[in-house]
C-alpha cells in the first residue's frame, strides 16, 4: 500500500529581520534561521530533527504547524498548499497539527485546572457539545496517557513535570491530530521520566497511526523515536536518511560529532 504524506515542506526558508532603518523601515539586516528545507512526513511515521542550539529546529516545527509563515517556500497538507485552503480546510489543518513543548507548564494557563485546560480545545473545535461531554472525553484521554483522574482538578503548578507533559500529550490528542510536533518534549524531565514519556509517545503512535516531528538536540533520543532523521546545522539540513543509517553510518563530520557526544 502506498504511504500517505501528511505534510510536505517544499523548499522552506525563514529570514528574520533583525534591523530596519528607523525612518524608512527598509530592511538593513536579516538573519536566515532556515536556509532551504524540504522533506515529507508520512502517516504514522516520525521525522526526527537533530542539531545544536540555534540550528533552526524549532523554526521548522513552527512553520510546519502554521505558527509561523516561511519567507519563501510552501507547506503542503495532504498535497494541498496551505495558502490555498478554504477557511474550513485551514482550520482542519491547524487542528490536525498539534504541539508538545519542552516546558508543558509554560504552555498551560496556571489559573485553570487541568480539566478546564483540556476541555477548552474540545469546546472551541465543537468536538464536544457541552462541558459535561468534554469532561467525559478528557477523563478517557487522561486514563489513556496514564494519569490518575485526581490530576483533573489540580492546577498545572500542583503536578509534576512528567504528569504535566502527559496532560499536554492528552490535550494534543483530544482534537484527533494527524501530526504532533514534539519540540524537545523530554529535555526538561528526569531520565526515568524521559523514558516513560518516550514510550508513551511510541505506544500512542502505534495505536493511533499519528505522525510526529521529533525535535531534540540529543541524537540518542532522536534515534530511539525516529524513522528518518534530519540533521541540522546553521539553518541547513546537512544530512538525512533512515535513522539507523544516519546513526550507524554518518557521512558528515558534524553528525559524527553529535553521535560521539551523545554516546560518550
Ligand atoms: N523572532 C526571531 N527573530 C530573530 N531571530 C530569531 C527569531 N526566532 C529565532 N531566531 C533565531 O533563529 C535561529 C534558529 O532558532 P530556532 O529556535 O529554530 O533554533 P533551535 O534549533 O530550535 O534551537 P534550540 O535548540 O536552542 O531550541 C536562532 O539563531 C535564533 O536566535
Ligand atoms: Mg528550539
């Protein structure tokens, strides 16, 4: 069976204007965060992005999920340019690409309980018709991501980092995403908790056939999670391939260094 491509990044480039003329507004200086990136993300598969700090990993993730526009190039969602989607299709695309970040507490409003935070997108997207129905879906999902229901009535600051990341995964899953951009999702967690979260993500992928972009500076973690790996350096993809091939037979010195530093 032919695999379906959820997202294609077609020659995307991102320039940030870092200096403008104070009167004319003319661009005087720009910084190229992503030079020219092209890749596909297949249904049910993980594309890992690895590279040192500032290499452009998060920028790519944000562009794929529509949080930022590329300066040049295009994002295709199931083969369709997102610039040409109808309002309804665009909303479906934005809902279908969810995010999990390094700091789950930072991505949750501290003034709301977990149940409210997780219900909100369900009500906004009209997946649940009222609060009661939303709460039922939230309960089921909390169970699925391995959380005790007592977490529900707590505030993000009252639960552990690992629990909060599970809640963030639940929030992402509740709207039935096709792709989750996982941006350093375990970098702030203890080693033992890291493994639990990584295994949970893998289990959910098998069950739900979702795709991931898995971003990390840790090539060991990326290797564990990914089908294919993109290695980024200074805004460019310098090496790519099936995960095992990139790890066992790296071609670029930069990749070799990343591997050495991870496994030393
Ligand atoms: N809004 C912005 N304006 C100017 N430069 C920016 C902006 N956002 C990001 N950059 C720069 O673009 C480059 C790429 O940033 P990005 O966040 O994508 O890197 P990263 O690989 O995710 O790094 P990290 O591992 O530290 O998260 C960095 O040098 C960053 O300073
Ligand atoms: Mg980043």
